[in-house]
C-alpha cells in the first residue's frame, strides 16, 4: 500500500495510571474520540487534534499523580475554549485559571485552564497563537499553502426557523455564531457561523436564496466528524464512505433540507473485498453517486 505524503504532526502521549478509566474520562470531559484502543495504550483526538494515553510499564516515566510533579502542560486550541473548559470542570477537572482574554503582541488571546484527574495541566485557548506573528511573517512555503487552503467563498443557506437552526448547527455540529443582523426586532435574521475555521451564512430572508442548498466542507478526518456529531445526537444522512474519485465523504442534512457534505482524503476504512464501483442512478432520475462532485 502506497502511503500519502503528508505534513509532520507533533503530538504527545500522556502517562495515566489506568488507561481505560482515562479514555472514558477524556471522552466525557472533552468530547474526545478514539482513534484506536489497545487496552493499556490508546489513540484519541479532540476535534481532529490527536493525542495518546498509556499506562507506563517501566519506571522511566509516570503520571503526574504517581511522580508528584509534571514538566509539561497540554495546550489545546479550539473554537470555543469557554465551552471546552466548562465541560471539563463539569466532568470533575480542577479549575486552574478562569477563561479570560489575555492581551498578546498579536492581539487578544482567550484562554483558561484546568488540571485533569490524572494530574496533567491543560490550557485551553482560541486559535490565535497558531497564526504566524506579523513581525516575522510566514515562510514562503507556508504563505503559499495558506493561499491554497484559506476559505474565500462563503456558502449561504436559507433557513425558516432561526432558533431551530441555531440548535442544529451550534449544539449539533459544533458551529459558533459569529454575529447576527436584523433590520428591526422581530425581522428575519442573517447570521454567520464558523466551525474549525470554515464559515457559512444562514438567512431567513426569503429573497436571498431557496431552501435545499448544499455545501462541501474539506476536513482533516471525516470519521472524527461523524463521532463528534454522533456524540451530539446528529445522525448523518449518508455515513462516511470512500468515493471512487478519491475522497471519503459524509452528508448531514439540516432541518430545512440543506445538505452539508464533509470530505477528507480517503482512508483504508474499506474492506479488501468491498466494491468501490459507483452506484447506478436511481430509476426515478435523482442524481446518483456515479460522477464526482
């Protein structure tokens, strides 16, 4: 099997006294998903960011609760640090610092922290430290890649009930409302929502567009999205599937019938004897999956 060339990933492995207990806690406290689980060692991810857990077999390393100290703190960058810290505290983490805005050279950085039950210090903040600081600027390679991956078109969906749509997109899919606009109180709303750096517009204005739209979101791991959405009780219309034209795709449909297709590079989730032949168009003439989007 030929492996794709991808960018390096720096991650960390946390020493814990009981890996199964730790896996359950991180799932409950941070909404983490399992990449794999070997019992005493497990791979996990939070919104696509991987980390690992292990019960040390040798005495050359150990969990902070066992050795009485820690030399590393975990930095987690996400879209909603307030919600992430609240969830961890509700699951039994110890508060270390409240989530507040810190004035940094590049601008405000919102961050707070907690200590998990295994002694690891977590600081949870927004994504601002991940961007190159303007005084130094990105490398030519990084600048070229940013031009390739930056979103320059914003999809717009027609909705008929803002309260219902906000519940679906925010509580169900993990979007965050950036702003809302109404010409007068009680008038139709126009709003922007963002999830993992990808923004959409939702509008109640009948003249803006019609219901039943569609948008295509490229994400690092579509299966991680499915696990996240499932934990929020959202069931995909079409579960993740490796497509003949390359990517692995999943479809979620909102309450108004708008279709959100999430895609990532194909992964070896398909059994060796499973056919990847495209489906035939249905007899009713609806669009099948026989041609790339």
